[in-house]
């Protein structure tokens, strides 16, 4: 009688694993995955694409070394558990925004990648067109006692065409602009650009009066009370009130006509103000 050897049946799980390992598609897939991981590792962890060359152009006031430090601090991006300085991972917008935030003097920043390990930073710096001054209160402690007193101080900044203050600057003969909007910090927009443009147009028009050049008068300051009211302080001690929302050329013409024909030169030093804000009317007030 023929005997048969008992056949050991594989457990279902082991059978499936054996079948998988015997499948060529599995090994091709595994090798492909390993190759893909190797390529990724080679790309992102090789020093070839590490940004080492940083070029900075067009900066005059801002220190190149200070710019470089800000750029270097924003080169790396976090990927999973790694912080990588890599050419492909550099976010140009983030780097540019970081520079603009760190340096109020920078009006705009362009970031350009240069393959394989470089970056070019072009900085357009703000240009001051006037001086902006504000009054601050300073806390002062007396030497003889512990009591603190407040003392007002004037703080002045360079003001650009967009109404942004960007660096401290003392006024010499520049026209001083100011407003009643509290204390401002570097990088703040302290005046609406349109209001600023029209206010400067008025100031230049008044300074160009033949009468002013003859007797040595000039506009000392422009105090912006609101969008509808600006006070021009004249070096003789009186003021001109104008409205930036109305036609500036017409207000300049009214002021010129009144000063030449309606205000006698003997009484001009006793003026308190000319108010040009109401249509064709000019209101004259003496002290």
C-alpha cells in the first residue's frame, strides 16, 4: 500500500508574504522607491545647492552686512524635521518681505535666484522729499528725588513721497510737515500720499511768489490738521489755511492776489491768517 507524506500547509499570512517576495513587480517597485529616496536625499542634502553666494546691489544707506545677516536668517525652510538651506526651497517673497520689515529705508526689494547656489538682492531705497516732525513726551526722573516728570521733545524723520517716515533727520531749512495723529514709528504711513503731494504743491507755489523773494519770506512748516485743512506757517509769523481737497492752483492764485492787492505791506506783519478754504472767498484776520 502506497504511503503519502503529510503535507504541511503554510499559514495564510506567510503564504501571502512568500508570494509577494517572489513577485518581480514588488522588487522593481522597492528598487524604484529606494532610488527615488536616494535622488531626493542627493538633491536636498548635497552641499551643491546650499546657498553660499549672496550678492547685494543698489544699497547706499543700508549696511551691506546688515542686509546679509537678514538674508541669511531667511534662507532656510523647515521640511518635516529638517531645517534646510537649499536653492530650490528659497521663498523669494518671504526673503524680500523680511528685508522690508527689518529696514524701513527699503522701499522695495527684488530677490533673484542664481543657479545653483546664489541669490541676488536688489534694494530700492526710499528718497526723502520732506521732513516730518512730531511732539513726544519724555519721562524724566529728577536727580534729587524719585519723582518723574514729563517733558515734550520734538522728533523729526525723513518723509518719502508715499507718506512713509523711514529714518531720523533733523530739519535745517527744509519745510517741516506735521499732523495731529499721535506718535508714529519708523515705517509708518503718517500722511495720505495724495494729501502730501497737494500740500507740497501749495507750499512750492507760495514760496515762488515774487513778494516772498523780494522780502525774504518763506513757508516754514505745513501742519496737516485733516484732509480738508492744512496750515502753512510763514516765516513772518502768520499762517495760510488751505484745503488739499480743492483746486490747489486756484488757492495759490487767491493767496497771491490778496497779498499783492488786499493786504498793505505795513499791515502784513500783523496778519494772523489768510483762509482760502471757501470757494472764491478769502478770509483775512489780523491780530
